[in-house]
C-alpha cells in the first residue's frame, strides 16, 4: 500500500497537463495581440479594395 501511495505521489502527469495548458494560453494571448494590432491595417486594406470595386 505504501508503494502504491508513493508511486501516486511521484506521478507528474498532472504537471505536464498544466504545462500544456499554460503553453496554449500563451499562444492564444500572442495570437490575440497580433490580430488586434493588425486588425486596423487589414480593415483599411479591405475598405480600399471595396472602394476600388
């Protein structure tokens, strides 16, 4: 029973999932920043194309 408890305490699968969660959150934050900063430029480009048509 003690061996089972020790092996359960040493299991780091939960820590790995937390690391993946943090990585996904950081990637999402970077994507939001990029989309926000480029949003105005893309909108201007589409408006220019719309006016030309």
